[in-house]
C-alpha cells in the first residue's frame, strides 16, 4: 500500500511539475506543498518556509524544501532537500544554535548564470551571550547543484554571511567588489 501511495504521489508531483516547466521558480501554496511532500517529510519535520518548484539541480522541475526539525533534548534546527527523482539533501550545517534558528527568507537567483537556481537561505538566531546575545544574529547559506549533489558556495557565503536583508544581499552579489 505504501509503495502504491508513493507511486501515486510521485505521478502527481510529475504532473504538477510538467505543468510548471518554465525555467522560473514558483512558490507552492502550503496546501499543495504539504500534499506533495507528505511521503518525503520525516517524523518531526514541518515546513520551515514556503516550498518552490523550478530548476533547482537534479531536474529542471524540482521542489525546493526547507523544514524545521525538532530533535529530542536539542534546540530546533532546520534542514533542507530538493525533491526530483528522490530526496536530495542540502548541505546545511548541523550546528545547534543555542536558541534555535529561524529561516526568515529565501532568495532564488541564478548566481553563476548556469540555468540552475542557487537558493540563498537567510536565517536568524540568538546566541544568548554577551551584550548582543538577545539580538538577532544573521547567517546566510548558499547552495548549488554540482554534478550529482548539492554543495555550499563558501566564497559567495563569505561575502553575504551576516547581511540582514535581501536587498543588501542582492546589492552585494551584483557588485564587482569583494
């Protein structure tokens, strides 16, 4: 029965993605995302941000997903994956932030102009230490599809790591200076 449900859901995902075969990513409604991703979400995972369909790596029609993970006796953290032929994990650091981490935005851009979208994941967390411990700290992650897996782009991340808005990140990425 589970295999039949998985096959049926995979066919639904395929039909949805064929319908949106444009190269531009599109935001999925929460209802659609939850229905499509039901078999791909693991116990304790819930959507941390809107899911998107588009050219994210293994296929020109993939679904980009960020999830909150609640781990026993640990702070909340987040994880990500792209669904195409299977669940492709994103290389998000498994660091445990003291107060947990919140995904505040996702910027979708073809940074290296290869036709594949590189998601920029904007997050905030609080350290709980020092004079700025109760203030939001910003950390941004950038992932790219290379050959057969997702990798982080440390050179790009270094330039935008602690920027606090999508506008600042886009400006920094468009500037020629490092």
